[in-house]
């Protein structure tokens, strides 16, 4: 009986947070260890289904870096990165499209269905959701900068109670498929949807003052404080595109963004169903 009472109390404690996010759009950028550890993968999909069932409009945006790297390695091709972004020649672009929009996307949709959720797999090519042009960031080959985002298909799916699962490839005016950084895509999709929150799953606790010390977590940052962190070298490598995506999303109207530790089981629930959260909150 005591165990049942404790379970009931947990549900009651969650009620204010369920009410807070009822009908709100939450965009989750899914990547890192949470995508490669089978136990974590199943846990994330169950959590996503739970959030959808209690009234949240969940959109899952995913990359698939490790899967892409493994496929390239199997083909005898080396992965090359520039400023944390994958260099994508024509052959690599074909592999990215095949792995992200095919293998990874459909496996995630299948996992949602196994948790009794309703998901539909999409990519940025579908409905020209993510229109791109060749990036000017650096010479990255077939890597695109998003110039237009059309989320009308995503809105239709959300209205019907589906969980859109979106692979981050896009298309240019000539119909060529481009690789897109998943963090960047998640931020643009969140902004286009007017999301309440953008959640970035990563492999560290959040933004750390000392990258070698996970106890140096910065729990809360205003946009105005980000340049000083960048100048101090606290923000670098793969964290840069995450911060950039969060910043742009908030500037375009997303209420808040948070970077959390995807290695922790039920990290999304711990973030949404508590006042303090568990990662680094980025706010206006």
C-alpha cells in the first residue's frame, strides 16, 4: 500500500508541470549517448510518448553522427570535422541521407510505436521543410545553411496527435540534398513552431565553467552573458553550434532553451517536471 501511495504522490507532484506545458510545443534535439546506448534510447522514447500522452506537443529532431561515422568507416572513408561540423563531400552526402532519413529515422519511429506512441518519420527534404543554401561558415562541402523553414506538415501531424520525428537533411532550390547540423535544425524548427521550450540532449551535464570538472555546471545564462563565456574559451568545439542554435531560437521567440545530460536516464522528465531543472537554462 505504501508503494502505491508513493506512486500517487509522484503523480500529484507532477501535476503543476503537466498543466504548465499542456498543449505547448516542446522540441527535443536528440543525439549523443542517448542515441547509441540501447537502454537510454528506449528510455527516451518512452519518456517522449509519456509527454505526448499528457498533452504536450512533442517534436523529436535527430542527428546520427555516430551512425554516419560507422557507415563511412565501413566504406573505408574517414570522417572529417571543421569547427565541430562534419565536412560532407558528395559521397558523404549520400551516406548522410541514407543513414539519417532511412535507418536512424525509421528505427526511432519504430521504438516510439513499441512504446505505444504514434510517430511519423520525416526529413527536412519532405515538403521542402528545410530549404538550404551551401553554407558560408567554412568549406564544408554539401553542408547547408537553412534559409527557409516550412513546418506546415509538422503542425498537421501535431494537430492529429502524432509525434513528428525529423531527420536533419535539407534541400536546395535545385533539389540537391544537404547535410544540416542537427542543433541548428532543431533551433530553426523550434522557432518556426513558436515552441515553448527547446531541449538539447548532449553528453555532458550542460555548460561547464571548467570543461574538465562536471561539478562546475552553469545552471542559468541570459543571452547577454554568452559572448563573455565564448571570449573566455568556455564555449568551444561541439558546444558552439548548440549555443548558437539556442540563441537564435530564443531571439526568434522560443520561450527558453536548455542543454541537458542525455546520459542520465529520464533526463527530459527531470528537466520538465521540476522547478530547478537539471542542465543549463538559456533565457532571454
